[in-house]
C-alpha cells in the first residue's frame, strides 16, 4: 500500500501524559500537513512541512504541541502534558509539488485523553 | 482569518435525486478547490478538484467554481444510499508564512434515503 500511513490508529492516555504520533507520507510527496478534527467539525490545520522545513504553524497551536520531519520523510507530532480537550482525531495529509496538487489523508490517529 | 463556509445540514435527498452541496470562501487569491467525502469514523477521501471557473464533471459528480462570487459547489447525480456521508469543501488559502494551506469547511452531512 503506497498511501499515507499513520501510527497508532488509536491512543488512550491519561491526562498529563505525553503522546507521539507518526505519519509516513506517500513516498515522493514533499509536502506534509497535520490537522486535528473533532466531532461535527472540519479538519483544523495544525502545521505544515515542505521537505524537512516547518513552514507554517497555526496560531491556535499550543506550545504543548511540537512536530518534526527529519530528513523530509516521516513526521512526528508530539503532545506534551495532554489535556482532555486534546481528545480528537489527528490527521496527516501529504501532497506533491506545487500549490495546486491534491492532498491525500492517512487514516488518522484517534486520541482519547482520560 | 481565512474562512470556508458550508451549511452543516443534514441535506436529505431521495435515492436517484440530485444532491447539491455548496461552499463559500473568503480568500480572494485562492486558486485551488477540493471536495472530500468523509464517512463516519473515517478520514477524508478526495473526490474532486477544480481550479478554473466553470464546471468539471467526473462520473456522477460535477464540481462548479465561480471565483468572482467566491463560490464552489458539488452536484451528485443519481444519488445512492452509499453517498451518505459528510462532504468537506477545501480551499488552498494563503497563510502567514507564505504557503498555501488546504483550509476546510465544517462539512455538509448528506443523507440519501431509499
């Protein structure tokens, strides 16, 4: 399968714990996006990488959130000191080339903070 | 704040009818527009992209774009119960770091009843 892959698919954590999610984009895709989605809402942009450079970061993104994309391949999203409000689906998408190309999503990681 | 607006619905149509889904956007420099379908509990799946004013047809789906009115729509002909899902409109909007980021509406829930 050559689509976007996310791991884990589900994560249950206690409030205050740190969690890390991984995204493997489609192999030739240089652009990678992280989104968060809660029930009844559309995906909310978190951050964007072009190759290994993090070029955009939502102003809504708490400093408890950090993302990396070493060597421009896979990406990780870490949430420190999780809160119940962090419970959501975390989606990764990737695209190739210029601004007109379509973004394809992974299956998402569903986070539940208890 | 660059916005993408959709009526959350639900939009209910009988099987075989045409479903019409609408979207407006605020960023006048946007050039790329996308429709995604999202089944409950799943990630968004790209179904159409459109870049020029007018209509673009793909099977039972037709996307329509009017940049002057900042309006995008999706028509689904011969609607089937399997089309029941949330339809997300996405617009590449210009972000503060100089990149274009897919920005999503909250989605319109479509119900096709037999």
